[in-house]
């Protein structure tokens, strides 16, 4: 046992003597190698840091460039926004309010555009007792198609109205084109083409008629539209007046002589609603006394009286004709080419809640002058012909603002004492009865359906009468 231990100690000692120098030599090599690796890693780190710093510097420079560009873009955007706010198209507002409108922020410019159509179906049965002929005609018709531009320009009181139409035949024509300088509504001028201020029924817009169309009296005695200059005014919430001088050639006519049409109208409103100027009316009246027979909003009774006169001296129907073909027909019936033509009219209108009534009288003098070679009698014997007519119309709502019954009686008496030859088949009188019913879809005149029946009887100096039965139904759209 002892010997084993001695031998083990000797072996261990020898091993230490041999291994220690080798270990020291090996450890030195490892340390040197580690130092080399450390230095190499440090160099790599330095290189990486250098490269990263370059990238950081490049990125930082890029950021600075982007921030600079962003600031420039922001300044440009702010400039564009500022300029855009000042742009003309940013100073207007647009929308829809019973018509498409465009209006400037300062209120100096406004334009409203509206469309109106009247689609009509009529069945007309005519029985001519003289000839024994009976005829029935059924007609689908675009009775009226209108486009309006109305508003003011440069100042709120400088108003305009332009209207074009393609009624019946589809050909577009100018109906209204006028300017109002209504700075002071007590008196203001109107220039252009518009309805002349004469009889009430013609001055009532066709969009606001209580029956499908106007009466036979209006067709016979109206002056319609003409080109000229007029003065209008509203006084003390009681009076409205209009006086004008016109070509006398009617719608879109051009005067070929100096025989002009002179027209004047005054209306008295004793109580009780508000009277105000309207730039869109042919006779500039709005508010409670707007020229329409029915009453949708006012709760107080409304009463209005109107009178008007017109004269067209030296009318030569071979050269010019007012906006009324029936005047031309009447002068041809008399065989008169040259004449002084004068007219009067008077009307009354009452409205109270669901009830309305209106009446109108019209008279016309035709005084031949000059060389009327084709007259049925010599001029000295022909004398002055005076034709006259009246109409009365009323309506009552069965359902307020929705369903209305209406009716009209119209009568024309042609002068039977002057310039008439017995064998000439000239009219002696004509009358019409027209009941109707209205359904107001929008509780006003914009969208409505109207139905009426007309019995029209014409009597002649010689021969039998003519009877006409006319049924009409019409849809109006106005937007």
C-alpha cells in the first residue's frame, strides 16, 4: 500500500514537470490569439460605426431636405388655399329653392333657373249647323314648355327676367327679356320685351290659372307681349301702376313705322294684405295681391280693383300686328286694313280663405281711317266698331290647398250695327261655360292636375250657330 502511494506521487511529480512548461507555452499562444481577435473585432466595430454614421448623416440630411420641402409645400398649400378662398367661384353659393339658384356672397348677383311644362290631352267636338259638318279631334299636346332665368345683377335692385318657350310646335322663341331698375319701387323703369300692362287675365301667369286655359274674352281682347319701355310703381301699399310705350308688333316683332302702342294700368287694393314688388311678374305685383285667382296662404280677405287703357293709332295690319291674331281676323272680317284701335278693361278680384271670385270687362274700338279699299262699306259709312265682352270666374276648395272646384262664364258681343252686310257670315256673339276641377299635388301651383269642360256657342248674323264641346285634362310640372 505504501509502495503504491510512493509510485503514484513520483508519476504525478514527473507529469507536472513535463506538462507545466507546455501549458504555459499554450496559454501564451491563446492569449495572443485572443488579443488579435479583440483588436480585429474592435476594428470591425469601428468600421461598422463609421459606416453607420455615414448612413445616419445621409438619413439626417435626407430628413432635413424632406422637412425643408414639406415646409415649402405647406407654404405653397397655404398660399393656394388663401388664393382659392379669394377665387370668384368661392364667393357664390348654389342650391335649390323652387328653382336652381346661384347667388353671390355679397348679394349683388343672383340667378334662378326654372322649368315648366304643361302636358295636355284635349277632345274637341265641333258642330257647324250652317254647313252640317261635325268634327271630333283628339290631341295630345305639349301646350307649354318654358325655361326661365331670373334674378339680379351688379346690385340687388337691378333685376332681369329671360324666358324662352317651345310651345305646341317645339320651336324655341324668346318670350320675355327685360330689365327692371327697381331702386325705388315707387317708380322704376322696365326695358325690353314683356307683357303689356293691360287686362288682368292675360297678366295672370299661365302657371297660375284656375282653369286649364284662359277665356275666349281674353283671346279676343288681349295685347299679349311687346317690346318697349315702361314705368311701374307701388304706392302706399294701396296702388300699383304701369304705363308703357311699345312697338305694337307683338311678340318678337320689329316696328316698321312710328305707329306705337300706348298702354296704362292702375290697380287699387283697399285692404287687407301686403303689396310688394315682384321682378318676375309681367305686372310687378307680389305678396298677397299677386295676380292669381286662388288663395293658398292669406287668411284675411283680399280685394283689388283694376282699370287699364290701350291705344294703337294708325294700325296697318298689312305691316304690323299686335300679339293677338284675333284682332287681325276681326279687321279682315270688316274689310278694314287701316284703323285706329283703342281698348279699355276693368276688373275686380276678391279672395278669402277657400273662396275666390274675379270678374273682367273688356271693350275695343276699331275706327277705320285712310284708304280702306276692301272695306265692306265706304269708310265714311263704316263708322267706329265697338266690340265688348266680360267674364266671371269663381272657385272654392273642397279640401284646402288640395282639391278645388272652379267655373267660368265668358261672353263676347260683336258690334252688329257698323259695317256689316247681311249676306256676310260674321259673328254676332260668342259665349262659353267652363266648369273644372283642380288637384294641387304640391299644395300650390307647381305640380297640379286640371280637368275642365268647355261649351262654346257662336252665333252669326246670318245662318245657323256653331256649337263646340271641348274636354281638356292637363298636368303641370314646375320646378
